[in-house]
C-alpha cells in the first residue's frame, strides 16, 4: 500500500438514484455531513488528523516553555553529580540530541528560523567545548591519543571507566545540526544569514567524523563497518565490530554531510553503512527483526530503544534515495505496530513478551514512521499523549515534534505545494537509489522558483539525468500543475554543462509512466520543442518550435468521474485520453548529453526554472459539469447546450455512457445544491423540470440586469 498519504476523500459522493430512495440519500448525506471533510474525520484516537497536529504542537510548546533549552548543555559544561563529570559526551548524545531532533522537525514543519538558530548556537557551544578543546584537553585512554571528538567517562566500564571517544556520541549529537546546515546551504537567503557559521561548523563536524576513519573498513557486497579498540581488547567476542545502532548514528551524519556538501565520499560512506544495516534486517512475516550487533546469536533481537537509531538512519537514507525503499519502510511501520503491547511496548523488536509503559519514551524516535502511514499516526498518538502527561525533560518534545511534523503529510486537497519561496527542495523529494551522483548539477531557489543549470557529465556520448521524485497517494481524480521557464542565453557559456531536456514525470503504483511533459532540444544546439506524453499518446514537436527563451503553465489532470485524463499547455487542451490511473509519484528530470563533437554541438537550455509545482486531489461532485465547485443552474445550462453530443470526455456526461442524454439530467437533479467546500452538505431541494426551467430563466434575467447595470 502507498506510504506517503493513505487517505480517501469524502469530496466524491455518488449515489444511484435508481437504487437509493430520497430517505436513504438524506441519511447518507447527513452521515457524511457529520463526519465533515477529511480533516474532521474521527481517528482511532478520537481526534481528527488536524486535531492530532494541534494537540502535538500544543504539547511541544507547553514543554518547551517550561523546560530550559540549555538544560543538557549546562549539564555537559558543569557535570551531573555523582554520575557524570563535566564534558561527558553521554550527557550530550542522550540528551541534547533529543532536543535537536525535534528542533529539526519543527523547522521542517514551520521553516521558522528560530529552530535553525537553536541548532546552530547549541552546536557551536558543543564544538567549542569538544574534548580536545577544553582545558585541560581530554585524552582518549583507549586509543592513547587526543581525538578531535567528544569524550565519555562512564560507558561500559562503570565508575572507573577510562576516557574514550565513542563514534556514536560524536555522530549522534552532530546529525541534527548537520541537517540544518544542509538546509542553509541549499537556500541563498539562509546562506547569506548563516553561511559563515554553517561553514565553520561543517569543518568541525567533518574533522570529528574523519577522526574515526582508521576504524572503518569495507566488507563484502559493498557494505561497510566500524570497529572500536575498546571492543577489540575488552570484548574480543565482538571481533571489535561496533553494534548496529552506533554505526547507524554515523550513517545519519553522513547522509546529512552529503546533503550539506555534495561530497561523493560522504554519500559513499552512507551507502556502505546503509547496505550493512539493510543486510541485517531479517524479514519476519510482514515486518523486520534484527540484532543489536553482528556478534550476537542469529536468533537474538535488539532492544527497541537502540533500534530507534537504526530506524532513524533507515528513514534518513530512504528520504535521500539511498538503499532503503518503500518495502523497507512499510516493514518498519509494521514492526512498530507489532511491538506495541499495552500498556506500552515490548522490550525487543521481536515483539515477544509483554508491553512495558517505560518503553514508550524509548521508542519516540520510531515516530518518524507516522509520516508514511496515517493509520499508524492515529493509533500511536493516544499512547504517547497519555504518557507525556507524566514524562519529563526532552522526551515529550521529541515525540510531539515528530507528530507535529508528520501532520503536514495529511492534507485534504493538496498532496504537496512546492512554491519554493526561497526554501530548499523538501526532503520528500528523493533521488532514486540506483541513480549515480558522480555527475552533478547546480540548483538553487530564487524566490518561489527552483532554478537549475549546469548538469555535468564527463563522459562523451552519454546522457546524465538528475531526477528528483516524490511519492504521494492520490486516487484516480487528481491534478498536477506547474509553471516552468527555459532560457537558452546562458547555454553557450559552458555548452558542455548546460541542459538538453526537462520533464515532469507522473507514474502510477507500479512505476508505469502516466504523463511526461516538458521540453527537449533534440540533443544539440537548436531551439527545442514541446514533449508531451499522456499514457499511449504523445506530442513531440520539431526543433525550433519554441523560442530560445519562454515559459509555460502546465496542468495535467485525471478525472475519475468522467473517465478522462487531459494535458493543458497554457490553458489550451493539447492531449486527452479516456484512461485514468492512481497517481503515486511525481518526478522532475533534468538531462544533459555530452557530445563527441564538443562545442560544435552546443547544449541548448542554459537554465530551467520550475515554479509552483502542485499536486493534489480534485474535488468532483456528480452533476457539477462546469467544475466550479457547486451543482447549480449553470450546470443545467451546460447539459442543455450539449444534449445529444457523444464522445469521450464530455463535461455533461454525468453517467459516463459516452453521450449527453436525459440520464445526465438525472445525475444533475440528484446532486443539485451540493458544493465542493466539504463535499458533504445537505443537498438543496431537488428541482423538478418545470422548477428547473424557471430557475434557469431567473438566472438569465438576473444576468441581463447585471449587464445593463
């Protein structure tokens, strides 16, 4: 089942007037009216999806107002007696990180820069007091050297533990700020405000992560793993290999560093670690089970708390198009459901044993999965909401932040509205896992536009495409609109690094292409032509059919009620077909071909800009023939004026029998008065033919009066 948005709208309400009496119709309309629009449909928690978002946001704000944002930083700088001396990294990784994660979630939801400021300023304080920078500097007593990393005093050896830098602490506490840096670097406005600070922090984070490189190695199947000298000498049965959760913490930071810098080596490291984790995930029915570490017995299962780091890494990798796919996410969703046992959650991912309420806070990191499954969000919210009332510290903020952030994926009308407005391309846009990034691109957001130029390839005679895809879940009535512009004037500046083509691609649940709309220059220097494909129909215009620069507004729609799909180019209908399909993915493809003849065959498009890319459900009401959101007299006029016509895609063919006939009047009559505002109002009194005629006459008279006035 689709992951991103599992919803079905009540805006499409159909009754067969031959089967339903007026009484039963009234009953069902009343029932739908009580339920209201999607945002008002009661969920398993007794709250609507919108109410879940509001309650989660309220919890977050309440807890944030009473819990000091500097709580864990102060502990790190001053110590906590008797357990932890100052500068103990464990105070950061299991405290400060759980504030950084919800700050990141709140920024993703609101784009309020106060959350970026919190992430940056806290990271600056942490790195100014890194183990090698405090006085006196902290010596790694296991490695016998100073490490540019955070140092722990009490992991695994008790009160007499030696000072040691663990990869998990340095990586885990760094990843929220590193994702914030990725946001900053992709946004010119944010870069102007925070760029210098972000660059300094990036250098520190890279230095810290690089210090663990001698302990990384590649193994079979393109997988990678870390070892640690502590395990090598003091737990030899492990083979020195770190547990999966520790490596997953590093994986999250490498995903973020790749997004922040674009450096191939960080991508490669994230891929290698992701392959290791995915190879460990063992399918069990429709879910996953995995171990704490590769040194454990094959039948063992990791605890749900440490597993949360693995789940979080899998999600970040999936969002980046790295290794993990929809099936993996669905299995993790199913695992989350499986470990839920009243009054809390089981101890391990195997789901065996009874539930423990104390484990509720420990699985808060799993809540990122609620963005992919609406029912899961409904099921989990009351469990965590009741626990937040008695829980303290950053845990309620962590859980509430995830619930607040996941709410943005459950809207009634719009699957997404990417009016970029100076913001980065949302992380919901992913590069396909199989696509190489050895060839890059230059992209930035300018105002509400995503501006792309300089698709780079170094191999003669080969295509390189940069494809960004976004998964959604729309049934067979949907609309995708976007504006785009092409500009050839910059194509000659560096002809081997400009573009030949741009398409927006729409695909169904099995990946079959529904529509493909854009422009291509035919692989060489020439003004290009339109490229329009809709199912099995296509328009490939010849070269020079569009100007060297220009723009277009595109609308692609699928009308499940009329059984027709259409493409409009600048409001003109250019393709229509009696085929419809569920929409599961929207993609943007930017392509370049490097020619053997070099500068003699110049690339055409210097820049492509995309603006207001919107995908969403279209509200269809039977009888609303002019699709203005209400079944009214104007629809009767459209039916009367086209009575007797036959063919596909007729606006007033309400019963979809291929012709406008008296049966379509019956459809209009049965739904007269309905509106698209909710799709569920009580219908007006259904007019009989004489009444309808008088109504039409009244409308005409009123229009004439307005014209004369």
